[in-house]
C-alpha cells in the first residue's frame, strides 16, 4: 500500500519525553504514549508533528542542559 492509498485515520501521540509519533486511531496505544489531540490522515498528522515538535531533544536532556547552563 502506498501512502496515497492509505485511508486509515491516524492520531498524533506523545510520550513522557515529549517525543511525537503517529499511531492508528482505532488501536490501543502502546504503554507510555498518550494522545496529543490531533487525528486525521497520515499526512495531516505528520504535518501537525512538524508544527509542534520543534526541539528533537528528549525532555530529560533539555532539562539537564538547562540546569547545567544555569550553573555553568
């Protein structure tokens, strides 16, 4: 199946490290992931991720770097 033929509905999901992905909307989420609130086509969901996930570093790394920048 090509991306153009994909008629499934997807959901944008996020984990505790604020990393984003897409998941089939009609499937149970894997442990550690929650819905972000956006559903749609694969392309729509990926576009949403492009909008909101502007810093690819995991949350724990961002916090560590912020703490060490403030004290260093």
